[in-house]
C-alpha cells in the first residue's frame, strides 16, 4: 500500500527513480477503477468526460479535500494555543462537509473475488454495496523496480500527452505498453464518521476541552482510507524449455 502525498493538480508521470507517483483528478481515478470492475458501470457512466455528474463529483472531492486540510490546520492551531483560530477553521470544514453531504453522488462499489488453482479459475464471487466513501485524492504509481529505458520513457511521455488532452483510455493503454506494474492509489474519506468527529470537536472546543477536541480531529485523519488497485503488471518471462 502506498500513501500518496496530497496533490490533486498534477497530471504528469515522471520516470527514472525507484518509485514514481502521478497525481490525477479523482474523476479520472473513478474511470480507472470502473474499468477494472471495482466500481459499477452505473457509477462510471456518471463520470463521463465533461458531464454534469463529473463536475459535481470533482467539486465534492475538492470540498472534502479542503475539509481535511482545515481539520489538519485546526489541530496545529490547538497545539499552538489558538483555540479561536481552530474554531474558525472547523467552521469552514463544517461548511465544506455540509456541501459534500448535500451534493455527493451515490457510488456503488462492486468487488470481484476470483479463486484460482494452478492458473485456472475455479470460483468467482461478486458483492456490491453503496458506499459513503468520498475520493479526496488519488495518484498512479509505477512499480518500485521501475528502470527507465528510452522506450519506457517515450511511452510515459505519450501517456502524459493523452492525459493533457483528456483521453483517459489511451493514457492507460500507453502505460500498460511500458510493461511495468502500474497501480492506482486513492485516498477515501468516510463522510458520516468525519462529520460526526468534526461536530464533536467543535463542541469540545466550546467547552474548552482542547485535548479531547484534538483527539476527535485525530480520529478524522486516522479514519481516512488509502487503498491501491493494480492496473497492470508485466508479463512474466517465458520459461526456458528444458533440453
């Protein structure tokens, strides 16, 4: 599992070092995960390029991201002995979370479990549920053993160009052609528990219970979920024939 540092406005892949992360929009991540069968086709349909639903999801994600940043800054303010500043920051966080609650689209997550023995599929199970998790940050991660070559670098640059044009499908295909492991990492915010914790922290601040308020806000950060889904992996080398 790779934790991606918050940065939602970079649409580039770099190559040539041990670990590389490409930060992309949350809507792009929804598209990628849908393509993998992790999110239902219905959810993917609401994230088509330029659609009204896409803009809503992107707005909601930015508001959720802003709320988490305000929570973090509020904790710093409490530590610095600035309770009024912390209250003001949490007031802004509350406004952002209220907007998320009002506008967040329902997202249905479908998880497929495949059981294989000797390379053959013997059982497949599929479960679906509606989730309150809000994607607030995301990135594409190249494998740790990635070694840049002229061919791979060219494909990565090609993927960057496709992303710049908004062509998500071609970008993914270009990455797959690099024959390196590519994963998508997402930061998800559980909406209900986050709202409850912020409300609790606001009440505790008013009661001048600063230590307890900080713990409530720590719970917000601890509650964030980071998961990684493998998009593609290199083909294993062919086994040499025994003579």
